[in-house]
């Protein structure tokens, strides 16, 4: 079922994508390093367990080094298997991934099904923009909104964002899943509720 279109969302998406296109590789690198450090600091007191994360594409907050760092610290990592219906697989090595939709690497390890997200103790999600009120603007396909229906209610849902893409609120509809917090290159903040 297609998600309803919202012109306000489309307008903000276009604006964010235009601004991202103007970010230099050096700025992306510096922001990604600072954001990775903020995630690792935030998780620093946690016992490594299961974490769901995404593999970034060019032009969005990077996650590849973060995946490596978390894996090295003993975290078990679930990565999306990008099909119409949400699915997940465990990350083991980059050699055990293959390009998928949008040339995004996905694990070649066994698919675990949509319900496997309930095993994640922390979930890090992408966004184009995030609100201080917990609202999150995705790319418009609704994949994460469908996938997140299977998460545990006690697993924090954290948006990885650029500080320039944080607003008081972003356009959202009833089916949009809110996040509990955001982590930017400036640190973690914004726990909703």
C-alpha cells in the first residue's frame, strides 16, 4: 500500500537534499567522525548486545565506520534487507555483503524476517530531517515506518542526523513513527516525551 503524499514533506525533502548536495566531502568526513564518536560515547556504558542500523549511501550521514567500530566492540548488528516488505540480516563482514537497492550493501547472511527487529536493544535510523519533538522525515517510501512496527517498545529509536537538519518539528502523518532521540555531529539530545 502506497503511503499518502504530503506536499510539506516533499518540499522539505527537496530542500534538505539540495543542501546536502552542497556539503563538501571534507565536511561530511568531519561530521561523520564526530557523529560516530557521539554514538559510541552514548553507547559507551551499555553492554554490547543487538543493535539495528542502516548502511549509508553517499550524501547521508555515514555509518560504515560506525558499523566497523560497533562490531569490533562486540555489538551484534542487524542491517536492513531492502525489499518491499521489511527484512533484516546479521552483519558479519563487508565481504559478506552484496549491492542491493540503490547500490546499498546488504548482508548475504541468512534473512531473519521482519520480526527479528524485536531482538534489537537499540535501533539507529536514517532521516532527512528530525524534529526536537521526535518527528522524523524519511525518504518517503515508508520502509522504516513498516519495519518499526516490529520493534520492542523498550528499544530506543535514535535518528542519525546532521545538526543542520534538526527542526522544532517536521511534517508528519499519523502512520509516521516518532524517534526517542537524535544523534548529530554535536552529540546526543532531544529525547521525546
